[in-house]
C-alpha cells in the first residue's frame, strides 16, 4: 500500500511542479568557441534516444540520455522514475575530438524529485567533479523527499574526446529525474615551448631586478 502511494505521489509531481522555475545557472563559457550546450526537460524513453528538448547547441551531433537499471519508466510529465529500483544514468555528448593537446571543462546540472542524486556517483569521462553545489531545494508534499537542483563542475579533464560520457545514479529508490543540462568547453593546453618562454622571460626580469638592486 505504501509503495502504491509513493508511486501515485511521484507520478503526479510532473503536473504539480511545472510552475517551479529552474535554478540552473549559465556557465561563463557558454556560447564561446569549442563549447557545447544541451538541456532536457522532457524524457521520452528510458532506453533512449532522448534528444535534448530545451537546447541543443552542439555542432558535433546530438546528445542522448539512457537509464541503465532497466526498472524505470517515463512518467506522464516526462520524468524518468522508479519506485523500487535505484536508477542509474548514462549521458553521451558528442564533442570536438581535439585530442590530447586540449583539456575539457564541463558543468552538469541535475534536477530530481523525491530521492536525490548520489553526488559521489557523478562522473565526467570517469573523473569526479571538483565541486558540487546545491542551487535550489524545496520540500515536497505527499510521500516526502525534496526537489533539488545541483551543479557539478569539472575542470581540466585531460584530452578532448569525440564522445563524452557522464554517469550518475540515485542515492536510493524513488528518484525522479526531472531536468538535466550539460555544458562542455575544450581549451588548448599551452605548448611546452610556451611555458619555457614564460619561464625565461620571468628569469630575465628577475635577474635585471637583482642587478639594479645590487648597484644601488
């Protein structure tokens, strides 16, 4: 009986919370060269394809979201939810494939209802976030739990791939994936020669300063 109540409560949340404004933030690099931006508010299938419906600014292709547990379903409001399984997700994002001469930065934002995301599970190309920030939280009625918006920041991830992979899972059963956005940025790594030139210039300036000090 309790499981049925939890099921009914989450199934209806997609209608009761449509007026809530997303607390997602705009990364400072969005729209710059070698960046991508994709955002989902409605999911159509647990197994995909789930093309971004809010924004799809990616010249390399179309990102996708897949639920991996096999025990979830899409609610009438377009969320991915399971009342009994710990849901797990894989997000693939086409990138520029610029190689080892670049690093990749990323900002991932996730909105859930009910149970929250396990923050330690959020990985970008196998790398953990350097920061996880709670942007918004509110207590839900009915069965309980919260609506939460989280921002995960990834910095200086080695290389730039043709396909980025983001993985994360729920902290327990009864998590409803409501909204998701992914921003990526490819940044060239300065060549070793550039670092050497900077070092030589700094040493020269330091040496001149020492000589001037010695002659005073």
